[in-house]
């Protein structure tokens, strides 16, 4: 099949946009609390609305993709995200924010389901692993940039941009006390641009293998009766919950306990969290060529727990370093958990993948739990809940028994190789 490097480039751009729209929520939380006068529990309902959309849309999207082509699905996804962004931009209040983030989350869930098999076809099965890694790096780059863009836009608006300048346009539509709403006008423009790009693009025909197809509801119900499937579903839920449970609360934690500016220092620290997660992913790739993936997972999880402890109980200077280091050590968790899960199943990998992606609802549930505990006992205590989710991830390295283990380079020839069981 002829490869399409243009389509590969379009998919990489899509990964960038998904990350850019998704991972700016954390830096916005202090502004949302102030602007809408919210408790920690109420503000946690905003990322909840976003990530619960993955639970609603992931499996149905896998079924819809077999009826409608990728071009229609991607166009529809960006139109849904566009309307979600427009609602919050034009009607900036708490209820519209909840509905807005749910719609944006639905659009992002649809895209996640479409672009992975499309990448395999457009780039070639033999290059799929390489392009998947590249996509993760681009995803991390966008996560790093989005808090910085937010910080830059807000600071420009607060400096009362001169008439006729680019930023003076936003002053006509944005309440003075909610400068961060300008970001959602930017999201509208980005989604609209992506709709036009996709409409004028040609897509290769994607032919899913029988094992890659989403399957019917009966298949998913059957899989959920499998203890191993449920345990890996919980694992993905715990990982995404941990990732978002840290990223979403970094800025508010630094403001509450150290009095640091959430629009500058807080946003920068969140950006470094995502930036170091990208860097950690590169190191993780190298280590996975040398060590069993379960050993890498156990080691990095221990270091992530130690980094979180330093961030929560250390000084301001330590917290500014330790929070990003949590991202660095969490970088390998998602790909290792996902690969261990699929490599532990003999069949129905397409349906199993849909179930695992649905586990992204952990990004809705865990930050909400942290917020509720924070209202009752303080945010520091609330974030200690993440020790439970990290503990579960740590345990995976001991109970996971994949049928196929990751291929490693043998630096020294041995007569006998002992594998972790």
C-alpha cells in the first residue's frame, strides 16, 4: 500500500492540537477558582467533565469508525470541539464551562480512536512503532507549550494592549476579570483551521485487521468478565488519574502553600512537568531496549513517588523542581501499561484497546477525589491520595504476566536468561 507522508504529518498535527487543548486545564484552575468563585470540589468537576467524555465516546467511536470514514469522523470531532470552545468563549460562566469541556473532551476522544489506526496505514505497519514514539514526543511538546501560551496571552491582556494591536481585539469580548477566556477564542480558531485542513485533505483507505476492529457490545461485556482486563482497565484509570491529579493541582498547590503566582510560576511549572515527561519518555525508550518493561515500570514508579513526596512536603524551591520530576518519572507508565495489557491478551485486541482508552476517565475521577479531600482536609492531604494510585501502578510490575515480553538487547551473552515473572 502506498504510504502518505502528508497524512502522517496531518496526524502529528492532530496529536499536537489534542494535547494543546487538553493539558492547559491544570494551569487554568487557579483562575477558574477566582473567576467563578469555586471550591476545590466544584473546580475539579471541570476536568471531570472533560475526561468523562472519554468514557462516553471511546467505545462508540470505535464502532462508528467502521460505518463512517476517517475524514468524516475527524471533521465531526473538530466541529464538536469548536462548538465546545465557542460556548465558553461567548458565555463565560461555570455551567457553560462544564458543558464546554465535556464537548471538547468528546471531540478529543473521537480523534484518539481515529488517528491511531490511520497512522498505522498512512505510515506503514513497519514504521508504526517509530511514528507512535514521534507522536508522543509531539504530544509532550504541545503540553509544554500550552501553559506558556496561556501565561503569555494573559500577561499581554493584563497590560492593556494598545489599540490596533492583536490583543486589543480580545478586550472587546472578554470580561476584565477573566482574561484566560481569550484562550478559548484561540481554540475556536485552531479547531476551525483543522476542519478546513481536513476537508481539503485526501485520506488513504484504512483496512483494520479482524483483531483490530472494535467489536460489538457483547465482546466488550465478555472482556469485562475477564479479571485481567479489569485490572489493566483500573491501571490505565490510575495512571491518567495520577497524571492529571498532579498536573491539574500543581499551580493551585504552589499558590496555596508557597504564595507563588499561578499565572507565571504556576503555569511555568506545569509546562516543565509536561516538558520533562517528554524527556523522560526518550530515556524510557532507551531503557526498554535494555531491561524488562516491568523492571522499568517498578523503578520509575518508586522515583515518581519520592518526587511527589518532595514536592508535597518540601520547601518552595524543592517543589518547583520535584513537581516536574514527577512528570519525568511518570513518562514511561502509560506506554508500558498499555503494551503489557495488550501483550497479555490472546484475542480481541481492538475491543481491549477501546476498554483501555475508556480508562482515561481516571483523569475525571481522581482529580475530583483530590479536590473533595482538599476541601475537607486541605489540598496537601488531598494530593496524598495519589500515593494509592501510584501504589497500584507499582504493583503492576509484580502481577503482570504478558504472553510476549518486550525485546531487549543482550549486552552480554549468557547461557541462560532469567525473566521477571
